[in-house]
C-alpha cells in the first residue's frame, strides 16, 4: 500500500518536472545554456587562473 502511494507520488513529480522542462517559456534559457560552451571569451576570461 505505502509503496503504491510513493510510486504514484514519484510518477506525478516526474510528469510535472518533465512538463516544466519542456515548457515553451524555458526554451530561450535552454538555448542560451546550450550555446555557452561555444562562446570563447579569450585567455583572460577566467580571473581565477594565475
């Protein structure tokens, strides 16, 4: 009984998370994040490197 309730709650959380990630409102943010590795800011971009 308890395992069924926990499984149902986890399934609902998974579906809600999936819907949140694939929301059209988040597309621009994900596009920016996907392009981050392609942008080179030059050798002095990292200030923590000696």
